[in-house]
C-alpha cells in the first residue's frame, strides 16, 4: 500500500476512534467521573482528534513531500497519540496518577511528528 493511503487510512481509523471515545466521555462518563477527570479525558480526545486530522493532511500531501520524513511524522503522530491520549484515558478511568508521568513522552512524540512534517515540507 502507498504511503498516502496508509496515512489516510490510519487517520480515518484514528478519527473514528476519537469520535467514539468523545461520545463515550460525553454520554457514558459524565455521571461516573469527577469534573477534573472528565476534563482530563476530554483533553485526551481533543489531542487524539487533532492528530487524526494531521494524519489525514499528511496523507493528502504525500505526493508532494519527502516520503521518509513524512512516514516518520505519521509514526510519531500515531505513537504520540497512543501514549499522550492513551495515558490520559487510562488516568481518567483508573485514577492512577503515575500515568501523568508518561503523558509528556507522548507530547514529545507529537512535537517530533510536527517537526518531521515541517522537515518533509521543507523538502529535506
């Protein structure tokens, strides 16, 4: 499968999951979580959806950008979403505060993804 199709398919699946988790948070967790933990869950959903859109955009631009850096950006967006948003989801649902120490690692992966995307766009 071509890189553009992989990025778009991954972005679409990620967006599907993000919308589903957002609906679960809004409807299924409102009465089960404290306002603080619901806000944590919502931040996870927000960044999840932002980076699903980033994957879609990267896929749409794949024919014009450096494939290596673009592939790296895609991997970093996926890993970052899993670690950043995933740790926030688990933290909100379980109350395990130690997961807050893992969340910034996901944020670093997301930042590196954006840097890779910029690198790809610069033609490097």
